[in-house]
C-alpha cells in the first residue's frame, strides 16, 4: 500500500481513529437533521403553516454558527476526544426533548438548541488532522466529512420507515427518540476508544483561545470584517422570526436580541484586540506568520458548498413531494440522493486536492457546483422524475467534493489553530444555510437554486486568490523548541 493510500479495512492506528470519528460525526448529523424527512408528519401533528415549517428549517442551523466558533476554540484547548463525547451526550438529551415537544414553541426551542450538534464536524477536523500527514490529510478529511455527512441521507432514507414501523400518530416521535438513544450510547464508546494524538505526538494548543491569532495589521482588520456576516446571519434569523414576519418573537424580545448581537460583536472585537493588539507594536517573526486571507477564502468557499447543502437537504423532501406529487417516504428516499453522494464525493474532493493541487481542485469543483444549481433551477413537474433525481445527484457531487477540497486545506494553514479555523469555516457554512433558507422563504424553489448558482460564481473569483500550501509551518513546543510540520 503506497504512502498516499489509506487502508480502510484496518481498525488499528490512524485508520481506527478515522472510523471512530466519522461515525461520531455520522450520528451527530443524523440527529441534526432527523426532523427534515419527518416534517410532513410534524406539520400535520401540530397543524403548522408553510411559514412555520420554514422557520423550523431555518432555526435548525442558527445556533450552529456561534457553536462552531466556541467548539472550535474548545477543541484546540481540551482536545477532540472529550469534546466529541460531550457533544454526543448532550445532543442525545436535546433530541429526546424535541421528540417530547407538545407545542410549536417547544419545537422551535429544542430545534434551536439542536443546532449545537452541528458543531461536531469541527471536532473531527482537528482529530483527523492530528492523525494523518499532509500527503493523506485531504483524503482522510474527505472520508471523515463525506461518510459523516451521510447521516442526513441515512435519516432521510431510514426515519420515515422507522416511524411507520412504530406506527400511530406518534411514530415520528419514537423515530427521533431512537436516534437520540443510539447517540447517547456511542458517546461513551467514543470516550473509551478515541485518543487525541498518536502515541508520542504533541498536541499543540493556541497561546490564547478567546480569539484566533493573526500575524499582520491587515489580517487584524480582515478578521474583524469576517466576523460581521456571522452576527448578521443571526440578525436575519431574528428578523424572520420577529413581528414583521412570522410573529413568533415579540417586538421587545426581537429588539433585545438585536442589541445583544451587536454587544456580542463588540465583545468579540475586544477579544480580538486583546489577543492580537501586539501586531500594531511589533512585527511577528516570519517563521510564525500565516495569511488570514487563506481562512477568509475558505470561509466563503464553505459558505456556498456546505451552506447550500444544508439548505437543500432541509427543503428537498418537501420539494420533491409537492413538485411530483409523491408520498413522504418516497420523497425522503429520492431527496436523500443529494446527501447520498457524500460517500464518494467528499473523499474524492479531498483526494483530488492531495493529488492535483488545492486551488485547482477547488476552482473546478465550485465551477461544477454553479452549473449544477443552474440545472436544478430548471426542474419542474414536467421533468421525468428519474431525470430530476439524476440532476440532483450530479449537482451534489460537485457540492460535496468542493467541501472535501476546502477541508483538505484547513488543517494545513496553522496546526495549533486548526479547531478555530475549522470552526470559523464551518460557521460560514451555516451562515450560507441561513442566508439561502431565508431566500427560499421568499422565492420559488427554482429561483432559490439560481441564487446559489450566482453566489458560487462570486466565490469562484475569490478562490483564485488562494495560495497553495507548501513547505513547512512552525509550531513551538512547551520547552521553546520549534517543530516544523510539513504542509506541502
């Protein structure tokens, strides 16, 4: 077996860690989207309007924005083993609460909190980055992300049938609770078997975790700028739920949330200054520098790849059911085709990035994504159902391969901050989801797909300014020794 390949049939060493971690992510993703394929039953049980359904879809990805930033920092500080086990444990109980909801307000509240589980992705990025070298990290991260992301497809394919097997008007509740129980059990398994690093390796931690470190004055201001869309996305969600739209939040609370978000941004800006104010007084040594521009471009790329996937996975079952007048179970199975491609697409994106170059691969894949969404924007009831499904899967290949290409680069930017960088990129995925789902609440599905295609073209231009990782990056051991890490 060559050095560039991974023996997936092994369950020892780094491959064991890969298997343990992708399955943890798989369960977190299944819990995160266990409501989407059952939405028709939930809608009927609570007598929800179309706008109330869309609010549930949007709020599911809201908390993930700050959660990925916070969890990314905590992963760098305490390690992925504890963080993933804790996240699975907590999310299992949130899942139980959602299954027991007896009002729309409780559905909203528990779904909002379940957005926390979406931060699980960030944890595994750091774990896999610790165990695999640069020549394999793209493929390994792709397998982790792709096989883990398949949790949403598994939910779409399995949960409607499980609900029918349980039977009765509460079948959907039992199906959702089942995913929570499995996740609870696995939280203990992961804690028992996983380890943060290979034996003898050092787990590098950032000097400060209140904010990401930057290494130049320009990067300081770019970091401040890149924080704005995350708070803006939460403001858009608040506006959507406020008195001028769905009227779920009263006017006073809506204004309080706006003020709170603005205050939090200022608080975050202050932390950024505390961590990085020194760049205005003295230059950072060349050996420790990195370009924050790399992080910003990866954020935008993940916004149109994973952000669009989250949005499309959320709306696709109902889209198929209403466009082609098919049953909930059939629609869930067909819509799962979009996420089904994760099994091969995301690893393929990581492999292409390892093999043919990081920027070139990302350029080709985002170009294909734009074309794919343009095609989906032309689907209507006159299309043969089989052709619509084929177009969906073709588009999803480029979407998820693009995600794999993004996170083939993330672990190579700065090792000790991999969790924070992954957290910010991951948060931008949710920013994209909130933006796209908000657009979806106002326009037809066809125009919704076109908006994503246009956004991808803008990001395609930004990707051309991405630098190819090369050479080595420096990290400092506790005794002051400098260790060089190969990123070429």
